[in-house]
C-alpha cells in the first residue's frame, strides 16, 4: 500500500508539473500578496478607528472633569463643602477612567505605528515581487518561443515531426512510382510487355533508329570538322564520302542483323 501510494503521488506530481504554467503560478502568488496587503491595510484602518474613538472619549471625560472641578469650586465658595467634596469625588473617578483610556490610547497608537510600518514594508515587497514576476514571465515566454523555434528548425517538435513524416512518405511514394515507371519503360522497350496502343517500338525499329541516330551524329561531326578546316571542296567531298561509307556500313550491319534475327525472318 505504501508503494502504491508513493507511485500514485509521483504520477500525480508529474501530471501537475506538466499542467503547471509558471506564469499563472506567479500571477496567483501576486494576487495572494495583494489580498494580504489589503488585510493589513484594513487592520491599520481598524486600529486607527479605535484610537480615534478613544480620543473622543478622552476629550469627553476631560471636559466632564473640568466641569466637576468648576462645580466643586463654586460649591466651596458658597459654603457647601459637602457638594464640593462630592464633585471632587466624581472628578477623581473620572481621572481614573481617563488614565486607563490614555494607556489604551498609547497601546493602540503603538500598534497602529507597527501596522503602518508593516504595511509599508509589505507594499515594497509586493512591488518588488511584481517587477520580478513580470521579468520572469517575459524571460519564460522568450525561452519558450526560442525552444519552439529551435524544435521547429531541428524538426523534433510534434507539429514539424508530423510534417517531416508526411514529406518522407511523399518522397518514398514518389521514388516508388518513378522506379515503377522506369521498370515499365524498360520492359516495354525490351518487348517483355506488349503495348496495346501500338506506340512502342520493336527490336528492329529501335535498332534502325539507333543506327540512323549514329549516322546523323557522324555526319554532323564531319561537317563541323570541315567548317573548322576552312570549308574547302576537298573537305566537303570527304564529308560526302564519309557519309556514303557510313551509309554502306549501316546497310551491311542491317543485313547481318536480318540474317541473325529469327523474329525479322518471320516478319
């Protein structure tokens, strides 16, 4: 069971790694930092609100204390010592409340200062993270594009791999068709295959064409030699004699082939 669990976790981790986009992860982290900064700012605002409320209470209590002091003075001036004593007693109770509120006010003010500094530091870190995030995203995008271009040039990408395989199949089929066409031409030329259209040539016709072509080549060669020699009449006579001799030799070769070829005898 432990081994199965380990294999499952490894497979899941690999799948998550393939599905993870670093740019999306950075954006999500930046969003969470912004939410945390917003919470800190709300905390600073709440502490400042409590501090302000305490300040208002302190002002009210200080006002009441001042009024009780004035009332005690008036009562003592009128000879009402009992009223003056009562006013001073109430004022002493208020002074105790004022002292407690002042301590709370100092505590809140200290907390507000700490939270304000923390918010400022967090804001600086968030700004730095945003700059780094954008830099990493740009670098990752550039590296990804460069990798795709390199894979495309080298032909190892999936898209270019499919294209390369298609091209290879097309070249193989083309080569196979060319080889088949060449083989059919050779078989038709040798007579192993019959051409139903009658367009192909038999052995005799092909040999005659070859001899005629050789004679034409020899004639052109002699004519070019005569032109280079100056085009004299002797040269022209030599060319004509050579052409006649070549024709006689061709007729002699043709007669020998007729005697040796059974197919020609049947025809």
